[in-house]
C-alpha cells in the first residue's frame, strides 16, 4: 500500500524515536524513578547551534535549552535578571552598563565573564544571522572588568534590552566559539546539555539537565527532546500518538486535539490582514488615495473572517498593535465597520467606482479558505484579484517584502511597539519596502526613539494615525493554539508564538 505524504512523515518520525530510545528499552526505570521528559514538536529546523544564527519563536525556544541570555523576559513581558544581574542607561540612553553574575560556568568548564560577553557579541554581529540587524545601532561593547560590560550605541534603541533577552543575548563558551565546534554541538551555560549520541542532526535533538546549573528553579525536566516537525499534520499526529507532549498547532485542528484529551492553551499573538504597502500609489495609483484604502477596510467582513477562517478562534480588529503594547487602543478594534455601501461610496468619491486590478501573492501555509473570501470581499467594490502562488514560506516572505505587490496578505506578530514600528512603519522597515512615510509618522518615530517619558502617549497617537490613514487593512487577531498532553503544564509567552523553555513544567 502506498503511503500519503503525512503518513510517510509520521512513519519516519516513529522510526527515529524508536532508534533514539530503543537501546534503553530494557533499562527503563521504575515508575517512581521515571525521568520527567519534555518532548516538543518544533516547526524549526536547527541548521546550526551557533547562537549567532538564532532567530525568534521556535528557534529561540530551541536555543534556550542550552544557552542563557543576558536578560530574561518573564511570561508577562517583564525584564528580569539572568546572566546580567542589573543594568542602567546613561542620560543619553546610548550607553548601557550591565553587571554580570560571577558564579556561572559554561558546560565545558570555561568561566562566564565580561570577556565572554564581548566574544559573543562579536560572534553575533560577524555571524550575519537572521537577527544580526538588531545590533545595527551598537558601536562597541567593552569589558570594564570581569563582571561589568558597557554597550555603546550610535543612537537610542528602545528595544535594546529586549534584544539582550533574545537572540542577541545568548551566551556560548568563547572556547567553543573559537574552535568552531559550537556549530554542531551547543556549549552554553544553560539548563540543559546536548546529548550528541542520542540526537540526529536536522530531525531530533536530545538535551539532558545539567547537574551544576546555576538556576535550578528554571530547570524543570530531566530531559528535553526537540523533534523537528514543520508540517502541521505531522505535529498533530505526533502529539496524538504521544511521540511529543507539546506542540504549536492552529485553529483548524484545535478541536480534534482537544477531543483526544489534549490540553489547549489559546492566546492571541499574531494579526492577519492586508499590508497596503503602496500608500503613495507607486504601483497602483488608486492606493495613493486614503479613501480607497478606507474603502478596502470597510469591505472586509471581519466577523465572518473569524468564523470562516479561524473557526471562531480570534478577534476582529482594525489595528496592527496588540493589547500588550502601548500603542493599542480598544476603541480602534472596530474602527472600520463592515459597510459595503460606505465602501462603494468612498471608491466613487475617489474616482474608482469601476475599481482596478491587483495581483496578490499566496502560499500553501496560509489558510486556504481565506483566498476566496478575500477575492469576493474586494470584488464587491470592483477590485479584481489575481493570485500568484509561491512554493514555500521563505519565498512568500521574500515576495511580500519585495515591493512588487501593492497590498499583500500577511500574518504578523503583534510584538513590542518599537519593534513593530521598525519593521512595519519606518521607511526602512522590512514590510515597508516602498519606503512610504508622512510627517506625522516621521515625528512619532523620532519621539518614540528619543523621548522615553512620552513613549506611551506617542505610541497611542501613532496607532490611531495608522488606522485613520488606513496604512493597513487588518482582519483579526488570530489565536495561536498550543497543545500539550495532560502531564505537561505551559504558560504562554507574551508577544511570542512559542513559550519560552522555562515556561513548561510537569503538571501538578
């Protein structure tokens, strides 16, 4: 009998796990001595354990098993000490002094100190990894003494502490960085150490609790197994069969997992909608008129989208910023009511009653029910859509950020205000490829960067301006569905799709 793609993938996954655990089958401990094992189904392929290659979400979670960061971000978003015990800015907000722990070693015995921090920052910047651009404002990092470092920036960066709590903050042994071994085997100060003999590069990784870890309260399992399962169906099958006990799913399969006895933790991190990138009308002149952009917003039945696309697991919204940010305003969620008469009137006022043609990119990992709904919605105001399909998510992201398409659809994280402004709104942002701006946006960005005292007020003003000017056409905040077996508890991580590795624990 010929197996389908998902069945073949599940069979291969099963074989791998048997190979990983079969040798120890005859030496299983008694139930009272059963090791606590966290088995995560990850969407991310670990191409290198060098922390310079760390990214966000699944990737960051995987690196957290072996590497500590300078600062730790708690589940609700507070920044807490980790390898850095305290920190302070000078009056210009361009010089950050961090005091470091003095009782930490890496798993190869190398001492953690200020020189190690300098070596890791040089490695991070030289590695040119996916998050290297976060350090573009960093001029120098200096080891003042064994337990003090100073980061000097060319200009203020309101998100710099967040970077040190993420990919830019991971710390590897300088010895391992120097000899290049860290590419294949992680050597950090983190809670778990890599078991190379039981791991299979590219598909499965086993890490075991480090005996002398300096923060045992963060080390809640005897082992962590990371199984690479990029396919949603493969992750669901692995969870239902017990091969993994934690995995990120999506709303389309949440009910199935719940009916099979899995615990569902749902939280809203991402938003989905149209990035109206051509606000100056460079590609499609109609989009240079704010009335056309507003008409597009009024043509979207957001409640219907939530029901049809997200199976009810989401919240309609007209804004790109999430509730955990300073820019969020609950009054803006329903700013654009579904109103076809108003949408058509706006199109007519702008001189586009007959509409226009537009090409939109798509990819198979987007909800397939979305495309016909969006085609129909825009068709109601005579905007005629042609879809162009791309083979993979990486290709799709490249197209969305290329500037070729005037208003592509995208799911995007509702992260920290400054990070999202830099990515979506600033004229140099990845998802503002045509570099559009206006005086209000430019002024707000400058104030966000240079005036911390007015940050929240400025963020709220910017959020409202972007909605009123219809820079985007958001549809909804979609629930991320994290599923666990009953023996695992998990706490979501704010503004992140995958919980931090410290947020898992054995069920009480």
